[in-house]
């Protein structure tokens, strides 16, 4: 019976894999943009980290996909968008860059959906806690990957902004201060704080674009949007790091409810994207 059960699991896993591959090819055939670039960056980020956590702590790889797909997709998308804002001289390159930037959250969301369907729910998600050294190793790997993506697309200096960093530190200080005031642990509220930072950055970028466009000051639109985008980027990167930290404390991962936090990130990012970079509506096209 045990052997038959294992065979059945491989059959169902194979069916799911075939469905994932078919869906990916349908998307590749119908959506423009650098799709293979997106696949390479996301898989380079998620697969090694998921395998590392599984080998070291027994953490369910599907849980890793569930948590990391969306924030990593948004992070890489913002890297492409900031690069786009720094070089908008070629209209064809702009269209291709926007399409590629959209691919990242799309595929990241698909990875998270796969993780949601495949994640174990009836047992502990990990055999043991992640050690501080292992958490640091995962953190360094993510930082190296983000730095590589930045260097590949733009200059490093474009992603370090004093205003964005100030906003990040201010909101983080508010969150930590009030959490400790009511006696909560930093680990239990850290994810909520970085989600708040990411959403605040999305709202700030949208407001910056609206104000600049209403004033007809297109030269200020890019810098205003970039401040909010970078704030959101800092939030989503720290979201991934907070995930690693939760695995170092017994029971903390289950209490955070990452799927709900993920969908908050999706809502904020899509609001930002379609308020600032959305194409004309059908009514505008028919009337224009």
C-alpha cells in the first residue's frame, strides 16, 4: 500500500507539472516581453532557496514557492521599471520593458498559486528551526541575486535613494516602536511592517505620477514615481528576508499567515501599475 501511495503521488505530481508547462507555453505564445529572462531570474531566486530550506530544515518546498513567488516577482518587476524610468528615449524599448516587467508578477503569482495547491497543511512545515548562520546564508544569496539583477539592468546608484530609505526607516521605526509599546515581539509584526512599507511606496508612486501629470511637469514624473517604487522595492525585499527570519523561531511561520500578506502586495502593486502604466481603455481607443 505504501509503494502504491508513493506511485500515485508521483502520478499526480506529474499531472500538475504537465499542466504548469502547458500553461507556461500558452502564455509564452500570447504575451510579448522577455519571458525567458523572467523565468531564469525567478527560478534562480526560488529554486535554490527552496531546496536549501528543504535540505537543511525539511521546510516544504511548496510553502517556499507560495511565499516567495509574489514578492520576488514584484521586486524584479520594480527593478525593470526603475531601469525603464532612467532610460525612456526608445519607444520600442519602453514597450518591451513594460511587457517584461508585467511578466515578473504574472509568473511569480503563478508560482505562488502552484505552491498554494501543493503545500502540506496537515503536518509541521519544518523538522527544525533555521539557524542564524543558515538564515544569514539565505539572506546573502538573495542580496547577491538582487545586486546581479540591478547591475544587469541599470546602474547600482539608481536604486539607492535617500528619500526612499528615509521613508522605509521612518515607517519601520513607527511599527517597531508601537509594537514594543504594546508588548508584541518584533518577529510577529516585522512582516506586517514591511508590507505596510511596500503599500505606502505604491501609493506614493501613484500620487507622484498623478500630481506631476496634472501639473504637466513630465520631467518630475519619473523621479516622483521612482521614490515610491524604490520604497516598495525595499519593502518587498525585506518581506523575503522576514520570511527567512520566521523560520528561525518555533511556530512563528504559521502565525504570520503569509498568503494573506502576499495578496495585499499584489493588490498594491497592480493598483500602482495600472494607475501609472496602464494602456488606454477600450472606450478611449474607440473614441480616439
